C-alpha cells in the first residue's frame, strides 16, 4: 500500500532517486538533481524550478488497430505483424526524442528494417522534426503493407477500411503536464519529485484516495433484472505465468504487447494460442473454467532490477522495476439491472480499457483505481495513495452487451458494448454476464509504483486495461447464467 512515508535523510533520498533514475534508463541522471532538491526542500522553501509547470514530452499517433473494420483470416498474420511494428516504431521514435534509447527487440516482434534510423538513442535526444519525419516514413510503409494484405485477402477495399488507413501515418509531439494539483501526494516527493521519473510516473499521477470523488451510483435493479452473481476462483498467478504477448490484438507475434502481462486461468495462453489449444489446456481455476484473464503487471519503482530488466516486455520496452504479485484476484460475473442475461459464446474475446489512452483520448479508457476500505471512491487517471493498512485495488468492469454475432471484431471492440446509463443495452445488443476483475496489491510503504505500458504512454494510470477470453465449458456458462438470472450467489 502507498502509505504515508516517514522522513528520510537527504543522503538516502538522493541515493534512492539516483538508483531509480538509473533503473529506468537513459536520461534519468539528467534530472536527479531536481529530484533530490524536491525531496530535501522544506514546505516553504521550494526551488523556483519546482514552481514552474513541469511537463513531459511524448509522441501521439493515430491508432491504426482501432480503425480496422474487417480483417479476413488470411490477412491476420500480416496485420498482427504490422501492428506490432507500428508500436515498435513509435517506441524507438520516443527513445530518440527523449534520449532513452529503448531496445524493442526487433527480431522477436517482427519489426521491419525501416525502423533503424538513429533508433539507438545513444547520442541523446534528437530533434523532433527529424524524429517525426523518419517515423512518418516508417509508418507509411507499414500501413501500406497492412492495407495491401487486407485488400488481397478480401474482396477488394469495399467495407474493409483498408483505404482509410493510409492517412494515419502522421504523428505529432505533445507535452504532458506533470504538475500536481495539490500537495496530497507530497510524501512521494522524496522518491519522485515534481517531474517524476523518465517515462513516468510523476507526482501528478498519484492522489490521496480519501480525497477522491465518490463513485457514481449504478442503476437500481428492476423487477425484470438479474441480481445473482457467479464467481470463478483462479488463484493469483502463483504459477508465474507471464509473457509480453497479446493473443487478442496481435496473435502470432511474440512480444506483441511490448509490456508484461500477468495471467490467471488458462495455463497455455501466449501469442500462438488458438481456440483449440485453449480448450485443450489446463487451468488454474477450481471449477474447470479454462478462460483466459490477463492484465499488465504492476511494478514498484524501488531501484531493484527485475529478472526481465534486459528482456522484451521488460527493460527492453521501457518497463523497469520489481513486478508485484497480486495479494488477491477476484473474478465475478454479474447481471443486468433491467433484464435477464444470456450466455456468452465460447471463445468470446473482450478488451476493456485502452493501453494508449494517454494519446488516444478517453473514449475507450476504463481504468479504475482505489484502496481496500475505500472502494466507494474510484480514481480513473490517478494511482491511489492508500492509508496505512489499506491495499491498492485495480478493478476492470468489462463490457456487458454483445451483438449476438461474432466472438471478436477487427478492432476488438465493436462486437461488445457497455450498457447505457439506465442499464439497458444499445440497440442490436443483448445483455451477457458482466465480468468484473478485482486485483489487490500490498504495495511497500512510501514506494511509487506504476503499471507496465508502451514507452510513449508514460506509465500513466489511465492506460490500465484488462483482457478476457471466455473458454468456459458450455455447461459451466449455463450454470453461471442460471445463478445470475435466479438471483443466487454462486
């Protein structure tokens, strides 16, 4: 838990900050002096530098994957490779811009040879114009290959969305403010400072949960509603199932996520999983549920090198620090306030939240952070500072309406939707059991933490997201629906 930190000596403050800066990669040592100043200045004696409006620089690019409308099966391998290449290109450009020099492990992710223009980042930050020019050229080539593969595998461009991708190659730089709105997170200053650590997070990314607004009330359940719950117990990844793959978004590509995932449930899930392999695999769930649940790992920024500090998904992709194991994981399915739910189809895939919400905007963001004992208060764009004795809580409430057709869609979003404010599903959708993943962590006292992310997303809390593939046997799903519709707790 993020408890109130005790006062530390100036010497220890400088040592911790220096270690964290070095841990997080190139460029960190340039701002160590500012961190040390922030940690040692009194409340009435802050430096002039702290009173300016600090900002971090990032790169914002249109999300090609989110614009896909139709991906024929024959085109999926090329599309997966292309999307992973686009992510790696942005990461390399961000490294050039900041001098961080992240190694994105090109041979593992299928990165194209066109991404090598000054990508090492060893000579410090490069000019924004040159970086963006090279990036646009690389993206134009890669997007062209994605579009070509979709057209070649389908019946021409009509309805595929392939032609509409060609205008998505241009990226921009943008500043992200790291100024905290108040001093609620001052105990973090000795570890973070106002500007934070290279690549994030900053003091502005933390807030006292006791000052967070109360969560919005859910619609009252009507007579036709479904009030039961079904809980599946799958452990908390005691078996150490980690990888940086994303079988939903980039199937067939190693390190397709460019950040590390924590898994519970299906024991076999990786980039090359198929419906058949998932159905044949073992599970950590106690009731025979073979579903796949995964989310980005949470790390404490304590200056200690993790085993993946030089590996894809870890340090090579800008994700550093010690991986925290969850204290608990609860997987619960809930009903609808206005109607009965129908069964999810087997192999339904759902992503909730947006790993690129910092640059994409909040349209698909669904992060929710809190603390045990304070879950009537939720933070969407801040990490919580929890009182002593309280654990950090991540909650993912998944989309609860399905279009009744496919188990996935080209952008992995349009086949499912959230219920409207009154609890009803949008037209053309039907209510299905709503999965709620709740994960808790005992975060060491006074130590900052962050979720794994793409480098240019700066480890912002708003980028948190969860993934789910339903591999329940049909009989078990029928039991879950019966429990929910009859108002029972199962």
